[in-house]
C-alpha cells in the first residue's frame, strides 16, 4: 500500500467497484480497491481457455437501451455484434427463445400472428385467470398452457427450487413475448460482448487505481483501521454486520466446465434445458459469444443450487421476509453514514450489467460529493 490514507475504500473489484473506482480517479480522488478473490472483475470475470474467453461465473451478455451507459462501456472495450438468440431444449424438442413467432410456429404449426394469438387466447380462456397471483398464473395468462408446461415450468422450478405457484409473477415479466419472427432475446437498442473479454474491460476501468487481491474487508480493517473516510461495500450487507439481525437468502449456482475435442458442440452460445428431468438449466458454449473459430470448444453446464452460508450468493431471493430484513440493515447503514452499500449484493437486487453500472454511477455521485466536502473541510 502506498499510503495509509485514501479518500475512498472500495470493497469489491467487480463491475460496480470498478465503475466507482474509475469515477474516483476522474474526480481526482484516491481510491483503494480490495477484493477477497485472487482476480478482478467479480462475476463478470472471463479467463482464457483454449484461446476462448470463458465466463467463469455464468454467461454475461451486455445489453442496454441507455445511450450514455453504452457510450461509457465503449470507452473501455470494443463490443462485437453478438445478438443473444438462445435455444430451448425440452426432452430433445428444440424451440427458439424468447417466445416469438418461431416458437409458436414450432409449437402449434401456426404461420401468422393472428393464428398464434388465437391459440394463446384459447389456452388463456381455459385457464380462466384474471389477476395472476403467482408465476404460474402469470405465465398461463401470458402464453398459455403449452408454453408454460414445455418452456417455463421445469426451468423455473429447477432455477428457484420452488413450485411455480410459490414464486412471484415478477420473475417471468423479464421475458419478452412477441408476435414477430425475431429470436433476439433482448428488446434493447444496444447489445454485444466486449472483444477480448470482460476481464480486460474491468482492467481498463481500474487502470491507475491501486487494487489489493486476496484481501477480505475484515482482515484489511483489522490491520489498517480507518484507511479511508468513506467505504463503498459491494459485498452482502448482512455479512458486513455479522448477520446479527438474521441472514438474507440467496440462490446459488454450480458450474461444470469441460474442454471438448470438437469445434462446434451445440451450434449456439446458450441452450436452456427446460424439462424438469435434465439436472442442469443451461449449457453455455463460450466461443459462440465471440464467433470463435478455434479447433476445440469449451462448454459449461449450469446447475442451480440451494444456498448455504459460505456458498457464492448469485441471486437475491427478494420475497417479503428478505426485503424487510434488508431494509433493517439498510436503516442501520444510513444511520451510521460511513459505509455505502452498492451493487447486486450490497443492494440485494437482481441487476443486469447496464443497471448495475447506472446504479454505480449514482453511488459515485453521492459518495464523491461527500468525499470532496470532507477534503475541503480538512484543508
Ligand atoms: N425462464 C423460463 N424458461 C427459459 C428461460 C427463462 O421459464 O427458458 C424464466 C425463469 O423463471 C427464469 C426467468 O425466466 O428465472 C429469467 O430468466 P433469464 O434467462 O432472463 O435470467 P438469467 O438467469 O439469465 O439472469
């Protein structure tokens, strides 16, 4: 460490921490970034295997409709023209995602939007749902029984470890449903994968900022108390407070990655396995994110997993109990003032990357206004 005094200590070298560190440098503030992992980039970390950028903590596809955010990320990397068009595999039957005319035509042999709407309407009427009370009812209302049974039910129950009748309708609202022949998974204006991988992008954001890896906040604080007047903490808020109000719940994931001696295993980057019996939810073939032409390929099977303390927390389980508990921790943080919680874990939210960046920019605005004021006071 260069000196014992920094304006901001940022805990977490992932996307959120890196954006805040970059903004600190821009504002002329001294930031120190620490991360408990042996590498930067958090869950967007990519590492090269067989010349292919492998997304070690799950596939990340950048997409946004916010032009300033698109321009912001393009400062750090060139984005390729990848468009996400995943495939669903239901007991070997193949469908296009998201739900669109290609899906409907394969499911029912229909050809026109009117025919597809009529089919969904017929199944919707049979389900007789006005105000959906849970994910199952929401799905039946949106796309009818066939699509629910083949493309939603099994996948969702594997993913969340609960019955679709016990899950909030909001989860399924993320998925587009459209009556045109268009397999683009996202409705956003801008989309792509950073050429060279996400690690490089984050590295560029962090250029010129001091980063300590393999360093937990607890150990660091014990050795260097009060290193900075302000702390931005991108880890779980309940962990920060020693779980003394109770534990927040998460869903976890397990990844199995293998190198295969074939140039093209599944013909697309993402295949969702939507039946209940296949134990994984999806297989990622990483080279297709970057139109790779390597002789071999790397695939990752993604298995949903219950979360126990010590496991990687991937998804917040934002039901009423957890929300209320989070609010209690947050109230304490706001009272104490010195630590700001940021990012997917700190804010206990599901964030797409663009939303994480937008939120990080807001945290930076807020924290740096204070940091500059503290600096002026000290003069
Ligand atoms: N989903 C589904 N079938 C699919 C893909 C997604 O039913 O083939 C549902 C599932 O409930 C999932 C949610 O849509 O949790 C959001 O999926 P998405 O792929 O957008 O989320 P990700 O896990 O990739 O962030």
